[in-house]
């Protein structure tokens, strides 16, 4: 563990003033190739070692065809971490971004991973900011998106609607509008363009392997399907989510006792918060 923490995981340890300005203006900022090659490979290997992913990739096409989503496997929460993914709780860049945005006090919410194969379906525009207490929707909820294999535009690619984090009174549950409308940039422009004072247009991203996106979960985002003839066999993805202190979100996970036992005082502060329970 010691040798890993001494190795470089990120190419950068802190955002620039311009990175932070872009984040506040657009609701997200991308860091292309932010991971070192060693970190990128370490994360990819740990995702591919996860038991549910191993079993999924071992299935025959016929076996996968019986699943609800035969071309992708998601794991939430992702608890079976190795030393590389463990660093994503509090690596220097992670800490610097969260402190600059939320301040000194913030909590780990949960983390997920997803493996998408050719033919995987997409995800429409949505927000992910759903605290149990909706009165806390103004509080920070941040997603750190890791793409060890990267993605091309339109190939399980992330799209965002810059500026849509500023919509103040969005009360609907993702991915639908207040009356069940499918969310599109045109719909947001019509309903909220005047309020926010800017045009809404989707931006289709394309990021090389090892890239990271720092996303305000109020920013509407979508994922395109993965074409059956995609040149990329699988897209690997992990999402590590942090929140401002307050009520749990629907996916705020229970912290495994082993994490708490070996946590440093700083990490304990990250983990000591209420988890979501259905009751
Ligand atoms: Fe999302």
C-alpha cells in the first residue's frame, strides 16, 4: 500500500483557476488523460477483477441474452476495491477539487462501476441530484467520472448540457420533465432558458483513455448507445460520488466495517455520515 501511495496516480494534483471557472460556468470540467498510464491500467485491472464483472464477461452471448441488459453490467455500490481504486477517495486532485468546490467538510456518498459492450443501450438526459430530503437539492452533489478506456463521440459517449446546473426549480425525478417530458436541450431552453440566461446545447464529449470528468450532478447529462460495430470492444467506467453534509441520497451507501477499521482520521470524516435506508 505504501509504495502505491508514493506512485503517481494522477498527472495533476490540483485544478487550475481556469478549470474551476469552467466548472462553475458549465457545470462540469473534463481532464483528458488525467490518470498516469500506471494509474489507468491499475484502475482498469481492478474493474475487470470485480467478481460480478468477471462472471458477466465469462457468459456466453446466449446467457447474456437472458439478462435485462445483455450488453452492460453495472455494480453499485462498488465495494470490492483494490489499492488503485482506494486512492480515488482522497487522492490529491480529488481533495483539491472537492475542497475548492464544497469546502473542508464533505462526505463520500457511494461509487459504482459499469462495463459496456457493443450493443449497450444509452441513457437519456438526466440529473443525478436526488437527496432524500428534496429541500436539500441546492446542496453540492459531485460525481467524479473515470474512463480508463476513454470513449469516442457517439460510442457510449458522455454528452452534457453546459449551464443546465443553473436551473433553479427542477423538481422532477430524472430523466423526465415535470409532466413526464423527455428532457432535450430544446425542452430545457424553452422552459428555463430565460431563467438561466443562456442557450442550452448538448455537447458530445470525446475523451482519451485515462480521462476524468468532474461533474455537478445537477448538470443534465446523457450517454449514447454503444454501436454494434464499435471499434472498442468494451468501455470501462467508474463513478465516485461525494456530497455536502446533510440528508442521505437514495444511493448513499452503508460503509463496510473493514473500510472504517483501517481508515485514517481524515477518511473517517469522509465516511461518517448517515446511509440511505428504504425506511
Ligand atoms: Fe447520470
